[in-house]
C-alpha cells in the first residue's frame, strides 16, 4: 500500500470527500486514491476493509497504514503536513476566524444538506426553496461577503490566500450551481474562483467519467 491513501466516495456526490481531497491537494501532499461507490449494498464493507477501527465513512485517510477519519481531522492533518504555504491564516484572530467558519460548515447547515445534496451532474433552473434552506443560504452568503470584505487585499479567496476555509466551502459552490441559486456579485465572483481551481477542475473531470450515477 502507498504511504498515503485517501479513500473517497463518488466524486459526483461526496461533499465530505471533496473537502478532504482539496485539503491534501492544497497542501501538496502526494496520495493514492481509492474511490468507493456510495449507496450500494457493499459500501460499508468496502470502506471497513481499509481500517476496521475507523467508522465506515468517507473520506478516510491512511498514512503509513494508520487511519485518520472525519474530514476536519484530515484537513488539520493536511495543514500540519503542508509542503506549501500555511493552510490557515498566520495572524491569530484571522486564523481563529477561519477556524470558526470551517467549524460552522462542518457542524451546521442541515437544511441545505438535506434539500440540496451535492450533485455535479445536476444543473436545474432556480425554484423557490423552503425557508429553512434559504436561511442557510443567506448565512453562507453572509460569511462569504464578510470574509471577502475583510480580506480582499490578500487575494481572491475567503481569507485572501487559499486556505482550508475554501476547501470547506467548495462543495457549497456545487450545491448552489446545481440549483441556480441567485447570489450577490461578491459571492458569484468567489464561486467562480473556486470553480477554476486546478484541483477542483481535476475532480470534476474525474466525476464526469464515473459510471455510477444516481438520481438526486
């Protein structure tokens, strides 16, 4: 087995896998991928075969044979092992701010997750959404706008330069695009920056080649 292996779910659908994948790519950590089809009768067993002690969920990182699970832990591992610039902002408050918005993404926005699952194959015209979903959308847009206003001098991403916050919110860009969610010009520009990231473009190309397709 390779020194670093990332076990992923289908690239069309697995938002948590995308976050872990982008974190390792941003960090410049070489890794081998193993993509497990989701929503099948043997998904659980196929994931468990990699690490019996870890939950049967993706992404799952194996580093020198040892498992690291939960996307946030994988992202922190990537930050510690980064061969490039720091994946967290250097300034203390800014770093705390970045960790706050990542934690909010990690634990929140349940209505958005339920009603708009990540699906790279979907691009529908906008239709009104339940109020609880719109509340999540409004909160995310507020986070993006506040970050861009505060840190725009440092670059085009949430905290200026590329960070784990951008990995955390990348799947939201897919969700918003899949349902043609109207957003402000500031948010639209940010979404376009994320969409153009080379690592994200690579992920989308590979998602297009997957044979396992479900109707979400």
